């Protein structure tokens, strides 16, 4: 049986590491990137990192145009909704174009893509739909980072409603709907370019791919709509999260974000 996975925003950072994890778990992996250049560079890096390059495919997709999905078909066993657009602008400082683009990428594209891919999973009676969804709760950070957090909160509520729908309508469907998130800052472009903390405060993106790997292997633990906090989840599996720390001054994500505002 061929297993196929789709990872959005897979050209670097968390999405790239998740793609690597899926490759080594036997998946044929498709990842999306915004430009031809970024997709090409990611494919070249995959060739360096693995001998399984015939199983990895890059798709150029500007997700702000969420109805224009350039997929030949939507036969995927696993979807990783990783792509997102981060902004620290408040509502008054954000122009309409940027606001609409962020809504399209963070909220509409995951909903639209899930709707396209779900019928195949239901036909196969199996599947995984994972969301990288920061606002797993409404806290000080959610109220401060507007309207970015509101677009991600909408994605989180969609995740919960989708899980609830499947639980009630198809309780034996074998489709897992879950979120994955971390209470540690991850050293990716989102933090680097906005000067949110330093590398020594952060964790490697590999901690997220390790969480996803555990979630794929440990399906009974994946209650529909549950958000895995990888720090606690990996510890529950007797895996030390400190192995992914870049320095000895790792801090909580919320603290780092709020201090940078």
C-alpha cells in the first residue's frame, strides 16, 4: 500500500523537517512552496539529506490563492497543514491587502484543502489531518497579536469542528484530526527575520517533526481535536526534549513573543 502525504509550507524549517520524517516512514511526500526557486532549493536539500529523492515532490502554490490548488489529484493519506503567514501588525497598522492575504493563507486554504482531500480519506476509511495551530487556548498572546492570532484561532476552531463532525458521523472512520504545537520557540524564519529572541533561546524544528512522528505511530493517543504540546507529549514517551535545544537558555514561546512586542 502506497502512503502519500501532503505538507504545506514544506520548503524549509518545520515543514521541511516533517517532510523528511514522512519520507523515512515510507511515505511518498508532496510539499508546497510559494515560489519555483524555494521549491527547487528544497528539493536539492532533500537530495543531500536522503537517498529517497524519487519519493519527494515539490508543488509551487501561492496559498493566498487558495481555490487554485495545483494538485493533479487529492489522494493523500496524510495532510500536514503547516503553512502560515505571521504578522505582528495590529489591526490599525495592517493594510487591507495584507489582512486579506493572511486570512486566505491561515484560515481559508486549510479549510478548502481539507474539503478537497477528505472524500478520499473517507473512501479509504483512514487518514491523518494535522494542523500547526498556535492558539490552542485564548491567552494573553492571542489577545495581543492581532489580527494574526485571530486567523489562526479560526483554523483551530475549524480543526475542532471537523473532528467533532467525523466523530459523530463516522465514529469508526479511522481518520485522525489533531493539532501539533510547541510551547518552545522554534528557530525558523518567522523568528529570525523578526528578531524574536536568539538562536540560543530556541529549539530545532526537528522537535516538531518528532512530535508528528510520535502522533502517527501512537494513534490511540490521538483523540480527535486534541492539541499535542510536544514538550509534555515527548516527555510522556520518555523522550528528552532538551536534545533539540540550540543552547542552554531555552525560553517559553509566550514569554519570548510578548517581550518582543
